[in-house]
């Protein structure tokens, strides 16, 4: 075997013992369904990108391609009654949380059938029934909201955890430090998940950050920090489970750093000239879906034909979502000022 081949094999290998742990704790069916979710996210994003180019999606659109293991691994460490909140690159989190792909696509298209009634668009997906609280466009803006949500559960004596996803670009925003400090001072069960895809728009982390091991940021707030390979679904799941258990059982905040990579430009209008094609190709050698496909075949859980079937089903799901969104109506002009102020629809617990 050449050096290159053996390096490729190492990059492709998942942490085998964590795969065994997942099979034992989750069962084969659940592990396969998590794999399917990653494939569905990838195919959904293919269609979202295409629809954007056809001008069916207006405004901003940030694709999640390459980062699928982060959302799927981490969200599957939660209970249904836990809370999830994310930034604007959140199509993957929404789908991993179980939002209906038809309604998510319709939201991208600005249609009334969308999850935010067509008024939020790509960056503001939301679904209270799934405890999915956005979709936030301001970098770092949702971190104090996450701390507030965790405060609310703590105040009501519930044992729910709030999981908050954000990019490494948030780490130098003042709100990260304010939210982290408050979370620790008030013992809030919130898990901050940094999806470090190396770039904040066109700026690589090392160019702007004196500290690049972002787990160290937790130390300043005496917060427990965890780290995982963001391209290994099992590593993300197992690490997230540890962090979530800690947050729930100790009622304390935690920080997870995920080492991941985005394959596409920052948004649909970014040609990504700040990095060369070789770098992207190099990163794709640890592709989270390919790694899981290999593992499933190695474990004799699936054959190549089964994997192709899963991919075909995911493509069909994504193109059906586009058809649904195409056929849906835009919101009525009369509804323009609806939902500006809301009646509190939930019983205060
Ligand atoms: C407060 C604020 N400043 C600047 C922007 C413009 N902006 C949008 S995305 C982005 C980069 C953020 O990168 P990162 O947090 O790493 O997330 P990623 O896009 O990589 O998922 C910037 C600077 C913004 N939306 N909000």
C-alpha cells in the first residue's frame, strides 16, 4: 500500500469503538436512520443550491454541505423535549431535528406553507412543536437567547437541555463571552456547540484568533469543554452525549468544539477564492457520509446496493420538496403584519 493510500485509509476510518458503542446503545436501525439523515441533508442542500441558482430562493442561502455529521450526531444525543437553536446555516439542523423537508423547502422559497409561513426564509427556520427555535442571522446573536432558554427551564425546574450551534466566527463576539459567563454563573444546562469549519466568510480562523484551540475559551468561564472530529458521526454523537448528560445531570453549561469543514462557499454568492481546490479536495477525503458508508459496508450492515437505494430515496425526497415548494402559494398580502406581535401561545409551565 502506498503512503497516500494508507493516509487515505486512516482519514476514512471512524473511531471503531464508538461505532460499537452506538450499535449497542442505539441499535442498528437507529444508526442506519442517522446515516440516512446525513444523506437526506446532503441531497436537500443540492436541491436548495439549484433552486437558488434558478432564482426560486431569494435573499441569503448558506449551505450545510460537508457538515452533516455535526447536526445529526449532536441532535441525536438529545431528547425530543430538549431545545435546539442554531445560526443561519441551519437547514441541516432543522432536518436532523425532524422538521418536514417540504415545509423547510417552502420556507426557502418564501411560500406560506413554509415552517415560518414564508416570512423567515433560509436563515429563520423555526418549529416550536419540534423544540427548534431558529435560525438566527446575526453572528452570535442567539447565544444569549440560548442561555435565556436554559434559564427558563432551570427556573421552571425542568430537566431539559438547550443545545446551541454556532460557527467559530462567533467566538470573538462579545455575546459569546457574556452568554458563557452568565451560563456558568447561573448554572444553566446549555451546551454550546462550535462548528469550526475553518472559515468565517473568507477569513480563516488562524488569521484572526490568537487562540485556535477553541476549547480553551471555556476555561475562562470555568466551563467544561469537549472536542470531537466533526466529520465522524459517532464521535460527534458520543461526545455530545457526554456533554448533554453532564449539562442535564449537573445542571451546568458545556462547550463542544467540532472540527468540520464546509464544502461550498460561505453563501450561494461566494465563489470561495480564498482557498484552493486542492484544499477542498483534501478535506473531502474525510467526508462524513463516505466514512459512514464504508463503515456500514465493513460491518456488513449494508451492501453497496442498499447505499444506492438510500441515496436515490434521499434525492427523491429533495426533489419532491422542490415540487411541493414550487406549487405552494406565496403568503397573502393581508398577512403582512401578522406575527409581528404574538399572543403567547404556550402554557407557562
Ligand atoms: C454581528 C454580525 N456581524 C457580521 C455579520 C456578517 N456575517 C454573516 S456570516 C459571517 C461569518 C460567520 O462565520 P462563522 O460564525 O464561522 O459561521 P459559518 O458561516 O462558518 O457557519 C459574517 C461575518 C453578521 N451576520 N452579524
